[in-house]
């Protein structure tokens, strides 16, 4: 069964460093999303991406964040200068544009980011 | 604004007994409702959804949920709990009146603990 995959599974970085989190969405999906979950808190929306542009972003998604689909398979989240409060589990999700399943977002296993 | 409430942080049930995990929602348009499950150190796994049609929807692992428009609820149920059902359960909603690229909003999660 197709799955969303994410790399790395864990990343530790120093405050102020740049990080890139990578996701490979399910192959026929065209809507892509990033969410995050700070330890012990709810899952929060960051950004949605469709047709090579951002569709919607939350207040969390400030100028330090960017997303990119550099090729036909990867979808990345970049944090330019990490802060301590960026420590969280980051989830990528994708969705197909059509068919009976088109409203379901499928999530990857997550990348646990720790900023020191 | 969209919102989801899961009033119980924790639900404890004996194995073999029925279980219910509560969820209420608020959206301005038609609700698209979802349940996801998160096992320890794992990603979010889709269980079931309500988009339209029959108010009782069936999903993975014997779970079902009932959409109640008048009570704005979408409670998750299972007739006979298993120890392996122990996990963190998230209710989520998308406002059908919004763009199809739109985010889903998650509840705060309910930890389900099934004792042998």
C-alpha cells in the first residue's frame, strides 16, 4: 500500500541553523501539507501546497519557513534559522485530487526535530 | 472559525467492553470529519471519515463513528475493545465551504487505554 515517507526520522540541530525536512508524498497525490505537533500538544497546520504554490498558511508559517517541490517526487520544508520553540514532530501529508478518497489526507511517520 | 473539541483527555475501558471517544465540532459550512489514531512514536493513521451520506460510517480495525448534525458531534465507537486499541485518537474537521486545498483542524486528542 502506498505511503507518505519522511526523512530524516530524527534531527538534532543548533539554534540558528538551517534545517530541511524531506517528504515523498504518495505518487498520484497533488495536494501537500505540513503540520507539526509540539510534545504533548495538538497537531497544528503549517502550510498547504497545490499546483506549485502555497494555497494556505498559518500564523506559525512565518518568513523563516519555506516549502518547495524541487522535483516530481519530493516536498520539502525548510526552516532558515531554527529557534528552540521549533522543536516538534513535523508531519507531511498528501491527498489525491479525485476519486472516493480525495478528501483524506495521508500522513507520513514524522520527523522529530530537536533544537538545542 | 473551525474548531474541534475532544472533552476527554483519557478514556479507560476494560477489554471486551464497548468504547466511545467523544468529539464535537464547529464549522460554518458542511463538515468533513475524520478520525486519526497515533500509536507511540508513530505517525497519524487514518481511521475513518464522514463527508456525506449515511450518518454511520465504518472504518479500520472495527471502529465506527456516527455523525449527528443536530448535536454537532462525531463520536468514535467500537463494540468490543482490544488491548491493541490503546493509543492516542484525534478527531479532525475540514470546512467543506473552504477551498479543497484547505487544512484540517485537529482536536487535542484523547488517550484510550484498554486494560486486560
